């Protein structure tokens, strides 16, 4: 399966695909319990994520069938100006879900820091359009980060809130190294690593 870097003119398309892929994810169901509201907000949230994260983003040629954001070690995690804009606009857009959104983000980063305090390649998000899942797209989207981690001699790290994703990641060489609720009253998460 061929993949390529995501061009900025395809960010909206990728955001829509990720919104469909994560619509029923336990974390997003916890952050935004109202299903129609979640359907409206997720494309915007994923677009903001693309704008603020200084990640390598990969997708399929032609129509976007999936996307993966890989954050290599030693790179700043966020772009300052878009992050400041998001910090202001997120409470306006999310309203009552704002507290859960930020609590979830803090808990995920705390779990990540606990299981992987050393430099690593971090899978900051991956999703495949539900209509095209189970065709090898997800495994192909993992490849750039796994190859980068191996070349750097460091681990690849990810967190997932979906238990059904564990076997997919295990088939791709990851193993569970920790788990916790994110946050304490929130969705359960599994931290996984793949050694170089």
C-alpha cells in the first residue's frame, strides 16, 4: 500500500476522515457524549490538531482514506500561534465539554510520560475511514514512524482508548506497557510501545 505526506490543501478532507474513524471512540464519546454534537465538532477538533501539532502526517494518495500523525523525538510538540488560537477558541466551541477535553489531554500526556520518559517516536493519532478499514491502510500508515524509530534506535509509542485496537497494534509489533483511566473518571487507555 502506497502512502504519502499529507499536503495542507487536504487537511479538511483528512479531518473529516478522522472524525468518522473516531466518532464512536470511547474517549470522544466521553468528552462529547451528545452524538450529533460530536459529529459536528470532531472535524473541527481534528483540523485544530493538525494545525497545532508539529508532526509528520501521512495519508493515502488520491482520496484520503486514512491519516497518521507521527511526532519524532526532539521536535517541539506544538506550533505556538495556532496553539494560542486553539486555547481561546476551544472553550467557545466545546462549551461544557471543555473541562473533559483538557482533563483527557493532560491524563494522556501523563500516562505517556510515565511509560516512555526517554526520547521516542509518538503516534499522535491514526485513523482510517470506516468504509475502507481492514485493507492494510492502517499498517501502511504506521510504517513511516516505525521505520523512523528503528533508524533512530528508539521506541515507537502510542496510546489507545479502544480495546478492539489492541490486536491490530500487537500484530504490528507493539506491546502493552501500561494502562490507566484518562482521567481517573474517564475512558480507559492502554499505552503501547514497539522496541527498535
